[in-house]
C-alpha cells in the first residue's frame, strides 16, 4: 500500500479513474477532483469515492500521497501543496509488480486487447480485476474482483520500463510519443525493459504468424526472454488458474488457434482485431483453458469493441480514437469496406510533437478516403512546436495525396477547417445516403459526439443556422471551400463598388470594395480610409464615424455596410494629394486579397514575414509573392484551404522566429 489516504488530481481521466477504483478496493481512503463533473466522476462517487469540482490545496491536506498525470502542470495548487506526488504510470507499475498480473503494452491495440483478455478470462470463470483505458458498453474502465489483474500498460511517459508483470502481452511496436522519446531507439528500449522484467512474454505479432503458419510451431517468444528473478512476483492466489509452464502450450498453439478460427464470427473481424482477439486467446491458452471452452465464449467477448473503436454515432457516422497513422489506416480501411458513397474523414491530430515527427506518414493513412477534412492540432498539455501545426500536415497531404504523390490511390480532396465544429458542419451538410463520415482523433473531436447524435437524430430535418455575410467584390474576404452554414451575399449598394472608384491616391492599387475598406479601416503610407469618412450606413442606419470604433486596420462595425458619406474637406484634400503613390507601390498581381496580416505595433508585417523566410513559400496552388512577403497569390489550381494553410504557416514562422503573433487583415481568416 502506497498510503492510506490517496488523492487523485484529475480523477475523471480514464486511466486515473481505474486506478482509484483499484486502490479503493484495497482499503485506501481515495478522494479526487476534476475541473468538471462528468458521467465518470458520478460513477466514481457511486462507488464511494468523493470527487470535488475544481482544484484547491485543501483537497490534499489529509492525503498521504497525491496521484497526477503529466497533464497536471507543476504549478497546480494541489500538486504544489501535496506531501508526496506520484505519477499515474508509477502507481500502476507498482500495482502490476506486486501481484499476479497481465499487462498489455504496444503502440496500437492495447485497449481492445486488454478488454478482450479481461472479458475472456471472466467468461471462462476466473476472478479478474482490471484497469483499462476505455469502456465497452456496460464493461467499465475498472473492476476490482480479486484474482489476476489485467491492465493496459501505457508507454507514453516511460513508466512501462518499471513494470514487472507476470505475463506481458506486446501487441506491436512502432515509434510514437516523440514528446517523451526523442529517438526510436529510446522508444523500443522502454519495451525491451518491460520484456526483461516480465516472467512470461506473449508477442501478439508472433501469435498471429503462428496462426497463419498452421501446424507445428516452435516455442513462443516468451521462451527467449529470461524470466524475472524468483520472488519478484508472488504466486497466483488460491483458486486462480496458474500459468502453464513455458513451452507446453506453444507447441500446439497453431492448431489451437486454427480450431477457434473455424467459427464464422472470427472471419467477420477485420484483420487487426483478429490479431487482438488471438492475443487474448493465447493468454487464455497459456493459463490452461481449452480451445473448446475458449471458442464457446469468445463470440460474446469480441462482439462489442471499446468505445470510440470504430463506434457508430449515427447511421453513416463513425468515430475512432485512432491518432497514429497506422491506427488511422486501419480505421479508414474499415470505413471503406462499408461505404457505398463518399468516404469523408474528419481528423484532428493529437499533439504538436507527434504531428511533426510523423507528418510524412499521415498522407498514406488517408489514401482510401474521398475527402479529408483536417482540424487544428489538439495541444494536450504541449506548447506549439514548429512544424507541428495543422497547416504543416495539410501541406504534406497536398503534396502526398495529389496525383502521383506517395500513398495516393484515390487522390482524396483535402480541406482545412478552422475548428472541429466547422469540419462536422461541412460533413453534415454534405452527406447523402450511402456516404460514410469517420471522425478520427483523440482531442476536441471527441466532443462532437453529442452534436452528431442530435443532428442525425432526424435525418432530412434542417439543422442549419445560416450566417449571412455581405461582400462586395470579395477581394478582401477569404471564403472557405467547406460546405458551411454561411451565405455570402454580394451587395449592389454603393458600398459594394470597388474601393479604387474613390480615386484616393494613397489607396491606389489596394484591392477591395468601399465597404470592405471601411470595415477593416484599410489604408497605406500612414493613412487610413476613416480619415475621409463622416458617416457610415450600417443595416439601414447612419452612424457617425466617431461612433464606428475605427482603429488600426479595424473597426467596431457589426453588420452590413450599405453606404458611406465622405467628409468633403478631408476627401478633397486626399484627392488633391498628387504624390505618385502608385509608382512607389508594388502593383499587386491578380489572384490576391491584398495584405494578409496587419502590421504589429512599431513594426511591419512584411518585414517580419520576409525575415522569417516566407517569400516563395507554397502550399498547393497558393504561394507567397516574391515581391512582397505579406501577399498570397492564388494560382489557377489554388483552393481556399491552400490559402488558409499558407497563411497559418506564415503566421507560425513569424511566431517562432520573433515571438510575434500576427493578426489577419484579410477578413474570414480569424479562427
């Protein structure tokens, strides 16, 4: 026991909740807190675990120890006030190492495989406790029934190396979590340490190869890893099924697996879940259960996947936790098998570091889709990382999924959304019968589920709340290529005329309409259009210029600008200024929207962008003008998403080079 009184900071997390349940069953006085009350915190309270909402040092006053995840910041008031702090991973490693345990680790499939193992052993009559990072229908994240402990062993923080499991199941190993493991070698070394510490090791990939080979097979790989020193793992409690001696089951493992695979239900599983199921079967066989007994209960065990493992939210809409390219490719492939129309994938990357490290691997994961809508990267607890923005991934996908690009079998169309909600809005407005929409990721995109269920509850009923935007020529307004609940109305009012029709020399060459100029208070050479305006007509009402909230490249005007009244004296003076401003200005090429970003206080956006190396930068058909680094040119094959991605890349380059966050001047680019 690590302490009598244990407090969990962020107890509502799936991994934290499971540990809390296990400690409570061992007799500890467990408390916890989280930012919000949820179904899971209410479940914990029903089990006798008090959960406070919010953070306070008072929560840890009587605690012997506080448990935290890496997401809990070091300056969290509870963490700072605690007598002792232990991480979730360290606590789970301690529990696994102190009893008979089955720990499931690997880059992919941990939740599904550990769920299959726990449910299978329960169905076979064993006493099982478990702590798993996912729920399956009425099978909760944790259960405390004594007997063998089955856990999902997370490697993300390196604590997997601390595990001394009785049986270690390794699903697969593929480099991930670059925020913690700086090299692939570091990542794989963590798994090797867990293998060395375990008494028995079952490699799921070798079980799969054994199944494919049929017939006699050599001893399983667990025979190649030396068992842990005697005494480090206690003997199995009375009444449980002891592990079969090493080497006795593997000699017939192939034949046993083939007996089970003859059942029709097995053929209906996609290949990756066949692998997960057979890993669970190998554990049961190793524990002495017969193939016949396993085959009898296995269909019920694998009939329901953990939540968000290709889970149907509504007819035609599925969600999957996949956020690594290999996992994503499996999910997209499953969706392709059942799709009769357009396969539309909405994806939110998880963490900047992973996006940067695996950016070249993502495009191939989307190859079977027809449309891909990318959403802003979910930060988790990370600060932005250069090269890890969603725009970096979008640019890579535009290169990799275009005709002739790597991994491009269908050349899906790529879109960039400014939020997960916007991505779903596009999908909902685009779907027709036979289409499949797949939501992928482990961040904010999870929160779309209630909205999806509400929107799809009554198919054919309009859920649109149309936002009406007035535009003139539209040259200073960016418009998304997503199918959104936005109606762009081209005004034929006086404010819709080209701004150049005012004939003001210092505004010469600036694109846009009169209304657009006024809305953003456009200007150049130290002047602004508000200098020559006395009144503005907004939605039918005239408003004095002094009441319009004009500032540098901005105004407080909300609504549609219909007309303006010029200040005759100032306007006359502006027109009389015969300085040859046009000769001093680089003439904007066609296909631009003018300056993309406003000048920050005391500096020039163009200078910062040029110093950051933005000139000539390209995404798809859009590129930064070689004559001015604050101008994007849209070529003939450019899409609005190209323009948006390029603008984001420009902003990020300046942010990381100078610590300045540029504010958009082109309307519509605001997130």
